[in-house]
C-alpha cells in the first residue's frame, strides 16, 4: 500500500496539468463537494486534498472558497442557458410550421430535465443554493435564472405579440414550472422516465401558451 506522504511528510501530489485543465478539474471537484456536503461544510483543504494539489496551487486559481463557489454557480448557469438557447433556436431560425411551438416548449422543459439528470444534486447550487443569504451568491444565482427567463421572454414576445412586461411574466412562469418539475423528478421521480415528465409538463404549458399565439403569426407552411 502506497504511503500518502513522502519522506518529508508532505502530501502526495497528483500529476501536473495545464492551467485550463487544472481549473476544470478543481471546478468539477468543488461542484461535487459543494453539492453533497454544502458550502459551509467544505473547506479549501478538502478540495485541495481531493485534487491532490497544494493549497497555494488552489489559491492561484481561486483566491477564496467563495470565489470558487461563485465560479461553480456561473458554470452551472452557463450550461443551463446553453441548453435553453438550443431549445429556442428553431423559433428564431425559422420558418416555423404550425405545431412546432409545442416542440419548442418541450425542448425547454427537456433542457431542465436533462440538466438535473446530468448535474444531479449539484443542480441545487443553481436552484436552491444554501448560501443565498450572501448577496454575491444570491446575485449570481438570480442572474442565471434571469438570463434564462430573459431569453425565453424575447421569443415569447415575438410569438404572442404581447409587450415585454407581459412576456417576462409568462417566461418566469414557464421557467418556474420547468424548474420545479425537474427538481421534483430528481428527488421523487419514482422511476418515471424523462420523456413522460416532459410530455406532461409540456401539455400543461402549451395548452395555455397556444391560446396566446398572435393570430397573424407568420408560419412557414402558411
């Protein structure tokens, strides 16, 4: 069995990595630890030990535990926004055939379900951070949600013909429903497949949205 310490008593170190690779490794490890243990129960020592690096190396990438946590939250937010961007892209690329609006709604719902499926409990860092009393963290978490809502509102405004204030409310409702369903499925899914959850939530959302599509919407197959 290999002794974790060398002759001088220092912790064994992992292999050398390029700066970008090391940063990515540290973010992955921090994501796992913060998600399973919570921000307040994880120390920089814990992260350094898991990564097999010295604390000075860790601090060269992230000056503090809060900086590391914020970087993790930012990455989670970017991943989710990218998934939503892919979902709404067909409506903006056009032309849009009748019935494709429901497909886009389903894609947004599926983006949330796929996000929690991959992220697991780490999705709570973006949805239910245990550090939201900190103004910096709350701002970053709210920024991620606001960016997704803004993006969906842009699309809804064009599709429904409603003013931006109305579109913002509709988008916020869609996001809250998709996020709530995704979080529920993660914790209480009981074997329910993603496809079925997407179908159910899409039916709920589309039945309301379909009645809001403006009568003169320029369908590509008209």
